[in-house]
C-alpha cells in the first residue's frame, strides 16, 4: 500500500466515523462502545436502541430508550481491582483486573437501591440475571485484563463480569464448572431493572 492509498483510506474512515457519530441518538465518540448500560440509569450518552445499528442487541431482545456507553478508555479510567480466581477452562488461578461492577454502574448513574436486578449479557446471547445486592456482596468486577494482557473479543473479552469464587462461601465448595453461571465472559450489555 502506498502513502496516497493510506491517506485516502484514513480520510474515508474519518468521514465514516463522523457520519456515524452524527447519527440521531449517538454521541460523538472517536472509539466504539464496548459496554452498554441501559434501563434504570441516571446518566445517558446515547439515545434509544437503533434496530439497524444495534443488530446484536435487537436479536438478544434488548430494548431501551436511553443508555450509558463505555469505550475502552472510559472503562480503563475507572479504578481497577485485582482478583485471582481459579478459572474453569484450565483449572488454574489467573490474575484478572478491571473496575468493580459497582463503579461501572455508578458511572452510569445507577442508584444502588434495594430490589435492583441486572441482566448481564454476553456477545453469544448468554444472559446472567444477578441481583445488584449479590454483585456488591461478591465484589464483582468487570475484568479487562487477564495475567497482564487485555481480554480480547473472540476469547473471554472484551469484558468479563467475574468474582473471586475461590473465596466466596456461595461458590468455593462447588465443583469448578458450577461456579461460573453468573459470570458471563464476552460481556457487552448490562440491563438495569428495578424489582
């Protein structure tokens, strides 16, 4: 590829980005949203579900009139925590780091009241319903990194809602393959509902 082709390609990508950001209900962003928090949110930086642009959410039955979205830098600006759970897939401890789910929800303006339910949705459609109170008790994190490297789409990422099952009474005595039900990897959507 020559320099001219590179510049033309970069300009076209920039125009496409600008057109997307100017779409109704979209906030201008330089980077794509990686995590959408919808439902009972107190802050919003995007409009309603767009049936054309939001194909996966639509196919997963997600609907909302407003939401708060995070791109990678926004998630990484939140204070990070580190846990070291034994992972089902290889039976070894791995160091996972990322913000507390509570901090992610607070950034989206979610009030931590009683009766709040969360639907944590993975890119494969898997949904894990979790009470907010449980997620707080478990100190659930939104892991962005494993063993010092970013989680990747197509692997366990881009985010993984996870807790340290080895230390929690509700999970530590269960077989390893039964500790993971409310821990969706490939997390891309959190729906917040008042119970």
